[in-house]
C-alpha cells in the first residue's frame, strides 16, 4: 500500500480555499480526461492548468485513478440529481414518459464531457465505477420513476409493451447517447448533423414519439 501523501508545505489556507482548489482540479481534470482519455491525460498538465502542483493533486485525491473515479462520480451525480428532482406526478403516463425522455436528451446534449467520460470508462470495462462505493451501488432514480409510470400506464390500459424500467431506460439513453457520441462520424458518413440547432426540436420529439409508439403498440412483440 502506498504511503499517504503529507500536505505540501505552504501557508495555511481557510477550509473554503481547499474546497475551491478541489473543485478547480476536478473541473480541469474533467476536461483533460474527456479530451485525452484516462491513459492520455497527464496529472502534470492538470496541475499546470490549475496553478497547483502534482503533489497537491495527489494529496487531495491519492492517485490518478482516484482522481478519474471522482470525476466520474461528480459527472454521474449531475444526471442523478436531475432525475431525483424530476416532478411528473401531475402528468398522465404518456406525458410523464415523454418528459423523462426529454430530460435525458437535454442532459446529454448539455454535457458532452459526460458522454466522452462514459465512453472512456467503457473502454476500461467500468473498472473505476466498479471500484467506487458510491457509483457501484447507485441505482438510477430514473428507473424508479419509469417503473412507477409504467405501472400507472398499464393500470390505465395505456401501455401494452412487455418492457421493464431498465430496458426502457436503455432505450432512451441509447438514442440520446448516440446522438452526441456519434455525431461526427454520422455527419461524415451521411451528411447530416444530429446536433444541428434547427433539427433539435425534431430529434427531441422523435425520441418521445419512438418511446410512446413502442409502449402503446397493439402488438409490441413479434411471435
């Protein structure tokens, strides 16, 4: 086990300064990891951009691996908090599912770094997530909301598809993730920009239409 890194010698700082430094390091680390990947990102570069030292980063985070894990934890926390705050109790099941799909669409579009970080973590077979106590045990609030909406929709006779909350979450996430992660190759191959501002409303509505069409189909599964 590596020895703990002692605090670098420097003038005493107030607690809020330490918190601000950690936040600045995480901000820059998010950019570096998402742009360069885990292997390509350099702690020296993160230190230089935050006007601190490599030793200070290791003091706060322990290692490059732990820094990357904390970057992932913070990135996932953003979408999880949005899911927790989503209020669809006043909506009918169809409108509620559409609103939840729109939340994922909006988040993925607004946080391209999150898409890149998840792609990088998949290259590493989720080893950092597996080693994170907070992430490995974290269930998505979205699946809990979806499960309630599906139950309500079936009770009302609106939803007929045999699909559970996790599969529906995957269906919604797949479209939203692909739209951001594959926008460059898709544009090059097909000449269409999936993130073009004048097509945004079209794709946002199309996502909801696809999900609702599947959930309300008379024969949602082939024999």
